[in-house]
């Protein structure tokens, strides 16, 4: 994960000391300042891939500091994003989670007013530009969602915060709460974790796949369709996203991408995030091998093909039990089978055909289509002048009926 420098305690805004709740005093009876509490609440947020730049990888967190992530917004811009929980108290026993009920882990919380004040101090000091806000599940999904919504309300209404806010929807949240989150956030998300009810039982036996996890994504789409967004903080409905834990529940890539494709088409989902499973000590899955970063990376590439490049699920190069090859880009694998003997003529191909050429993305294809209206493209230098890098595309294209002079050898 790409990150900005960690924030040492000496640079942290001075704010009033947080008052522990009765529950927290039962576990620990030592004072803790706001910085120390935030350190605990952000320490495991590498498990949330939301807004990570590119295809994220796990990074080591510096002890004694709060790390601010380099994040990519839905519009392509990049900001300094604080990813945090409001509380690490959790009543669920998810097998992979560091915050699972019963695990020996320090439980700390912020009250909505206190967190909002702390965040705004960081924002005014230009330490952060946006916030991703989630929470452990304490007192049920409805009560936990109320705490998140109260925090968002204070940020937007009291502090007049106009920056980026990604608000997590809790398992068990009600439809009205989902709508309220949509009125306050730039993005809402709920983690599905697994692609099926059966796979979810291997990861989170107390979560209900359809009623707790899939239902809120369906509500998001219904609210967008049924109600005008004039009351939303910026006059438009937020985007929606989800995340899977890859490899923890024994699922195949085909299962993950089947649901991903369905959600893109039917739920208006903007983004699917994939988080490679990493074993956490003192959890039921602590001895399970970690999932490779290569598998996570291929899933991201394939999900983009489904979302942005017009590929169908059946066109992806699944092997074996339904997994993607780890040693090859899925788009390149498809092109070798279908375009090596039938290269695409750049001057006449449709947008869909051009998007299937390795090395050509949506922006590059738009540039090519615009340039074709002004004349033929006859050389690689023409593409380069347009800002299109033709390196990977050379092996699969024709320019005015001719193959590029220095065509790449297929590996």
C-alpha cells in the first residue's frame, strides 16, 4: 500500500483527553490520549483495501504512529486518507479478524463528537484530506450504524466539513440508515467478505450473507432509482463498493468474479476491492497459509476487464478449479488466443474491439477514436504523439493494414 509519512506524536494536534466508557475501564484502567487511541484504531486498517492506489499490497505499520494512506478517489484524484475505526469493540467472531470477539486485543472507542473534533484538527493542519470511517460491531448493527451516522452528521453539519467521506455500512443496518449514510457520504460500502453463504460460514459464521450483507447493496440501488438526491450533501448520490477476503474461505476466482460481475451489472457497484487473506495470531485461521499477492493482483485486473473493458465472465482465462493463472495478465492471455492471428485494425475497429488490445485503456482508446476523425493512423509514432504507449499493443494491431515494423515477440 502506498502511504504518506506516518504522523509522530510530536506533530499531533493537542486535544482534550478522551474519557473511557465503563466497558473499556473493565478491560484497561490506564489513561489514553487521543493520539494513542487513534493509533490502536488505525493499526489494522491495511485490511481495508478501500481507495488504495492501484492493486494494493500489505505494508508494515510503524509502531507508535498513525499512518495516513495515499488514496485514489472515485474521480481519479489522490488524497491523504485517514482510515480508522470508531470503535474496536466487536461482538462478532469472524475467524480471520484481529478484532474478533474474545481475542486478546485492546478495545478502545471514540464518541462521535470527540472523533469529529480530532479529525477536523488534523484536517485543518493539512495532515489529512479525507476519512474512511468504519467500526467494530458493538450492541448490534443498528446501534453501531447510529454511531457512525452521528459522527458523519457532526462532521457535515456542525463542522461544515466538505471533504471526502467514505462511510461503512454495518451488517444488520436498516434501510433508513443506509439512506441516511448516502445523504452524508461520498462513498458507502459493505464488505461481503465471501461470494456465497457457504464460503462466508468459513470466515464469519455469525454473519448472514443475504439479509445482512447483500440487502444493503440492493437498497443502495433502490434508493438511487426511487429518490432524487437533492438532499444529499453534494446533490448527487454516493458511489458504492464492497470488499472480499481472498483465499480465506476456500472460494475460487470464478466464484468471486461471478458475483463481482453480477453486482456491477445489477447493483450499480462502482468498485470491488480484494484483500488477500493474511493469518492473524490468536484467531481460528492463524495457521492457514496467506494468499499470494499475485492472486489479489490478477483479481483486480480481471474485475477491471469486466467493469471497464466489455469482457464477459466466460472470456476470462480460468484454469483448474476456476482460478486465474498467476503468471499472466488475463487480458494478455485472452489476446494471445484471439488476436495473435487476427490483429485489430486501429483505423476501423470499434471501441469495444480496441479495448481488448493489451496496452490500450479507456482513455487511450478515446484519444484514438478522436484522432481517426482527422485522418488515418499509419505508424507507431502517430500513437506516441497522441500520448498512447503502443509497446504492449504492437503484437495485436494493424496500422492502415500493416503490422508495426518492430512487432513484439509473443512470450
